[in-house]
């Protein structure tokens, strides 16, 4: 009898389970499912049309600057110095485009740290020049090389271009200074050339595209983390520290990026525009698949509206506010325009670092400890 009762109980349970499954199946059949977003297509657009060309353009500009430095060192004059200064400003602009894309070999080689640790150490640079012997690969020289070192060497070694030129012609350390200028440039050229060659490889692009998940190691996860880290760098290092946001109001204008060239504000505009282009999937090839399309397809919401619309509007507000900050930024760190721009950068960072990753299921793995 107990066995019979068990059979009846099991039969009833099976019948109920079957009925539930049938109802659920009918319900599922009646649903209209949203097609899965084609992440591989977006990664293909990023790799082929944004990342690889970005590093190629930087590589071309760096090689051009390096050749001009070699020409300057052979016979320094005022015209050649002015040419170098112009070329360095151009390189800086190309760098800002690549900075949020430190992926692959660029990440492995810590390109951002090795090429753009600022503020530069004038003391370390001058000690190296005086000694005539140095190892640019040493950790102790991180703040004595890269673009910030070139910034000082080409714009900061004198009050005027006449004074700067004298540092390479009549100064007692002129020969050593020319050598140091060439060595710093060659170091940058070597690093950028390797990264550009890597991203020009179909194998690198294929690996990038095929890591199409949303996990920590995926290309999407890495790109979003790099974009957000770069926005944090803008907010904290490029704006916050010079503006006294992390020192109870004490200003440090000399700690701005490209301090001697005096182009910090324009570089910040280029940086945010570069991040915006990644978000939109926009390149010289046109408007391709980007994170905006992803958020639209999954119908991501923000305050009762579209998250994509909120992010795009905040990009526009941030870029507009930064464009209102005059260069040199070092002379305007306490201005109303700078304060407004800083607030807009904060708002954009929250959307990109909190709301967007949450909607896409991507984890932010770096920690800036500033609470945004």
C-alpha cells in the first residue's frame, strides 16, 4: 500500500511538473525575444577602425618628431626648434586618442606609465644630462622620460626660444642635452612602434574580436575598464590635483599635463572626444557599431529615460565645458570655467563607470579610491 501511494504521489508530481512546463513553454513561445547584440561586430569596428589606426597615426607622428630631433641636433637653430615644438604638440594630440586604448601589448608594456608619467622631474632630467649616463628603463627614470620629458626639454629649458636654443648650442651641457633629447625620443619611438606593429597584426585583431564575452578578461570588459580609468585620470591627475581638489584647496598648476607647452586644456578636449568616439564606434570610416548601439538594443534605462541619451548628452556637455577652459590650463586652474568643466567630467565619469557597466554586466576591476 505504501508503495502504491508513493507511485500515486510521484505520478501527481510528474503531472503537475509537466503541466507547469507546458504552460511555461506556451508562455515562452508567445514572447518576442530581443536579438543578442553582435559584440564581435562592435569589437571588429573598434579593432580595425579605431585602435589600429589610432596607434598607426601616433607611430607616424612620433617617427616624424624623432627624425626632426635628429635634424635639429645636427645643426640647432630657431626655425628647427619651432618645428620641433609644433611636432611635439601634434604628437601629444595623437597620444590623447590612444591613451584610453591601452590594450594588448600597450597594456603589457605599461605604455601609459612609460610614455606619459607627469609631472616630469626636472631635477632627474638635469642630473641625467649632467652625468651623461643613465638607464631610461629604470623605475627611477619614469618621471624623466616620455612626452613630459620632451615637453620640458623643448619648452622649459629657458624663458624664451632664444634661451632654449642656447641650452642646445652654447651651454656647457649642450652636447649631453642633445643626446638626452635624442635618447628620450628614441625610447618613445621604440615603444610606440612595437604597439603599432602589434595592432597592425591580423592575429591581434582576431584575438581581440574573439574575446567577445562580458567577463573580466573579455575585450569589452578591458575596453570599458580602460576608458573609465582614463576618465579617472582626467578627473584626478589632469584636473583634480592641479585644481587642489585633493589637497584641501592648495593649487598645483605646475602639475598639469604638458605644462611647459601650455596645451593641457586642448589635450583634455581631445581625450574626451577620443573616449566619445569609442563609445559611439565612430571613426574615419564612419559611424560604426559602438556602446551606444549596445545600450539601445538592450533598452538600458536611466532616470526613466534612455541611458544612451543621457550619456550622449553628458559627453556633449563635458566637451563643451572643457572647450570653454582657456590654455594654458595652469593659469586657469582656479577659474569658474575650470570648476564647471570638472563638475561635468565628474557626471560623465559616473555614467560611464557605474551606470553603463551595470547595464552591460561588466565589472570595473580597477580601484581609484576617490569615490568619484
